[in-house]
C-alpha cells in the first residue's frame, strides 16, 4: 500500500511538471511560428553558397630525385617521398594562394548593388577596370568606390555611397588614392545596364589569400591514403571551381620549378668537374706523347700476365677510392665556399647515404625559403627558422664530408702502398715500359671519369625534361550539387524550430524556478502538507458577478459548493459541545479575498435554506458594505436600521442587542443576515477583547446554522488572534500569484502553538487553467470559453 502511494505521488509530480509546460501550449505554438518565420526571412535574405570539390593523387615521385642520384651504380638510394600531411600544408600555403589571387584577380571584387542583397559579378562584368599604378601598389591597396552606368559614353563615379555621382567618360583617367584608374566598357550594349549601381572593392592580395586559406579544406580521402579532396564553398560556383583548379596548377608548377632549380645546379656542378677532368686528360695524353717521342718508343711488350693479374684488383680499388676522394673533396669545397643559402648538387655519387639525404633535405628547405621570400622578407619568423635549420644542415654536411675525406685519404694511401708493393715487381721490367704503363693507367682513370660525368649530365637533363607534376588530377574541380549547400534549409528550419521551443520553455522554467508564490490548491497542499485545503476560487473577470445567486452554475458557484461540502464535513467530524458552526475567515494581508470569500460563502450556505449570519469583524478596514450595494440586493424591513450601526457600536453600547445591529438582506433570491463592522473605533483591539464579543458569538452561534466572521488579516494586526479562541473553524485565504510561500510559515507556526485551532486553507483568484489538479477538470456547467487569442 505504501509503495502504491509512493508511485502515485511520483506520477502526480511528473504530471505536474509536464502540465506546467503543456498548459502553455499556445505560447509554444506562437513561439515556433515566429521562429519559423524568422528562419524563412533568414533563408530568403541569406547569400547561398555552393560547394566545389576536386580530387588529386599525391604521386610517389620516383624521378624527383634522379638528378640527386647521379651515381646510382654506387648503391645510393633516392630520397624519401614527402608525407601527405606535408603536401596538404604546401597545397594550402599562403604563398600558393597569393599566386592564385594574383592570377585570377580576386583582390578586385565587383558587386551589383540590390535593394536588400548585393550580388558579386565574377564573369563578364559590364565594365573593365585598368589600374595605372604598379602592381605592388594595387596588390597592397585597400580601397572601394561606386559606379553607375549612365549611357553609352559616360558613367557616374563616387568614393562614398552617400555622395553624389561625378560623371566621367569611358577611357578617361580617374584619380584615386591608389593612383589613376581607367574604366572601359566590357559589353557591346551598355544601355542594358543603365542606372545599375556597382560597388568595386580593392583589397590587399595577402588579406584575400589568407581569407581563402581559411576557407579551403584539404583533407585525405581516407586514412593513410595518397588521394586528397580539395573543397571550397562560395556564392559563385564558377569562381570556386576556378580557385581550386588554379591552386592545383600552381602547386604542380611550383613543384616542377623546384626540380628544375635542383637539376640546373647539378648540371652546373658536373660541367665544372668535366672541365677540370678534361684538362687532366689532355695533360696525360701529352705526357705519353712526349715520353714516347723523347725515347723513340713505338711499342712496348706487355708485362707478364702474372703481375697484371695481381695488380688488377688493387688498381681497381684504388681507382674507386680516388674517385670517391675527388668527389668528396669537391663537394666539401663547394659547401665551405658557399655564401648564403643556395641549392647544392645532391647525391653526386658519394657512398655515404647520410650525406645524400642531408643534401636532399637542405635543397628542399632552400626551395621553400626562396618561395617564401617572394611574398615576405628575411625577418619573417618562418624564414629565420628555416635559416637556423639550413645552418645546422650545412654544419652537418661539412662535418660528414670532412670525415669522409679523411677516411678516403687514408684508404687511398693504404691502397697506394699496397699497389706499390705489387708494382715493385713490375719495375724489374724496362724503365720505359713501366713509365708508359703508369701514364696509361692515369689516362684510363681520367678518361673513365670524364665519360661517366658526360653520361650523368645527360641523365640529369633527361630526368628534368621527363619530370611529372607532384600530383595527378583525378577529378578537376566540379560543383558538388546544383543547389546551394549553405544555408541548409532543413538544418536552419530545424534549428529555429528547436529555438522556438527552447525560448518559451526557458522562460517558463526560469519563471517557475524564481516563482515564490502560491498558484493553486495543488501547490498549496505540497507546502502545508497535513493542514486541509478546502478548495479554490477562480479568478473573475471585470464583468463577472462578485456574488453568487441561488441557482448559479458558474465556476465560482461550483467551487464554493465544494468548499461548503468540505466545511460541513469538518463540522460533522468535530467533536464539540456546541454546534461547531462559528467560522472565521482571515488572511495574511489585505486584498487576498477574505471578504469576498466570506460574502459568497454566506450566500452559498443560504442557498440551502439555512440561517446564515455574516459578521464584519474587520473593524479597522471594513469591506462588507461594498459587496451589498447592488440593485439586486434589498434590505428586508426597509431602511429603518442604519448601516453605520454595527459591531463597533454593539461592543461600545451595552444597551444594544444583537437584533439592533442585524440587517436581513435579500440577495437575488437568498436571504442572509449581516452585522456590519460599524464605525472605525480608536481602540479596536481593546473592543474585541471585551466580554461583549464573546457574548455576541455565543448568542448568534445558537440562533444560526452558520456564522461567518470576516476578520482582520493576521500578519497586519492582532485583532483576529484576540478572538480565535471562540472560533470553531478558521479558514485562511491565500491569493494565487500574490501570497508568497514563505508567508505560509506564519499560520502553520500559530497552529502548532495552539493559537489557530481548526485551521484550513482556501486559494483565491486561481486561473481557470490551474483549477483542479493541474487544471485537469472544471467545476461545472458554467465554464468560460476564452477567445483563440487569449492565453
């Protein structure tokens, strides 16, 4: 049983929470409609954007290092491929986009001005703008002006939109802050564009490039994939496609230019070596010729095959070591004598792979530094960082080349010593034969190196000529959809729809969170718990009757009948020696409806043919007179009794009896007796403490079925507390939306102290939507129906 009660209480609590919002459903509907209207306006006047996308593949460039691998026969591996992440940064780099902006002229923007929205004219504008100033000035300018095409020969020009137009002829110079400009027609029929107004904006190239750098998205098609998607959103589809295609073209052209620079540097290095070796070869040929001429030698028998076989191996090793030493020494001199940072010949045949890799990395950084210097200066933090890296790589190469030169020198000396031992056996041959053989060997070594370098020079040039771009275009830029991708109608409507729900929800939630007032019977019962709540009275309109009639079927009448039934139940259940029919009506402060309840409760009791007496015990601020001034209210017995004679006079004058101050009233068809408050006395508290008050209440309690006493507010004066000991029941009136929850602690405390016996509550002025448990039921046939626009 306890569990079921707990579940029921939980369900009621949840229903109360839900009802808090559902009873305001009209506000939700109105808010959603307004939000959807705002969404429509936003979509109507937003500039649509279209999506463009291209797809490229980053190639594994097998030939990119061929000019760096001129000695592949020595086992040197080519440099490693760039990572995809690095290529993404290069593609979307600032320098690349600056080239794109310059190529497409994106820093000059022409807008056709409309009443609400402006539209950009990208292709085939009706006029052409020619800048007389240098490109360096125009590319850094931030300037705008307005044009209006007047007729076939003239147009209007102004710098400010609000200034009057100045007429100019086509082809005439116009002086501006960025130099002279010339406007010429770009269409055959200028009259078609007559009176159309245009805004021309010239922005810094770097600023426009930075804007597109943030808008362009470059991303891998999949994880670990070499395929990249390049996308851009722009109000003009053609413009977005042109930007992406131009960016890809610029990226590939820059990569080819970097390779050309490396190939040219390699060819230059090989040409210098060929010149030196050719001179050495000529010297050896001349030495052989002079030696034979001086000694008259025409032919020399070959040395013995045994000595040749023994020396062949040593000779070959010495040649290879000498070749390596010669290349390393030349490379070392080139690095040490280099001023600044310039591209080095890479992978020229050295056997140390670390030198080849370091040289390749050095050349990549030099190329990147040179590209950045086009749009920046040497004080740029990025260039300073590159300089530091280049200095480190240069020192590393110098150290590696020095170590390699020393090792090769030791190796050559060792091989020479070994070869000398072998050749010593050959020196037993005739002197001429030995000398000629030495000359022949030098010729052979020099000639093989000469021929080898000639071959590598051709390979280097062929490698560059056959070099492919860094990327392969899989899909050129195309429009993803013929319809705009931004703003997305579904998302915008959904977002505004949710916003339309959140606004009233938030307002209701915040209002409920900050609310500290009593609003209905349900909320009051939660606060006072064990003290009974007899009922609730509806909020009345200005034109509604304040007093109920006998057969009244209004919500007010039905609510009073519920209260009457509950009072009768309490009277019957109370064990007392008297009738238990003395009912006090009080409240916390004035204006909460205690007099309203007293008057109407008297009427509802009288409608059952019971004898009812209504006493105005609020002698400080009497209000009963205002409820019995209607034309439908008559005083039985005529006007023989003065309404000013009431409770106050009775308490003062011991000669007056109850009958002298009692007024029998006919209200509609109900008859009740009323004792008015009388004149306002100077000492109300002392009067109420007199025995005359007790005698009055005891006398009327025996004569009437119900005695309703309209008392003073408890929290304002002590009058009511002085006479509560005589009461059988005390009805405490709270007003919905006015009575604060913390105020209820006062009567509850008085009840615990035994000062308010028979305490119960009534809620007055409750909105119709809050009547009953969450407004789930009404009170009768007289329900009022609000208009559609009333909430």
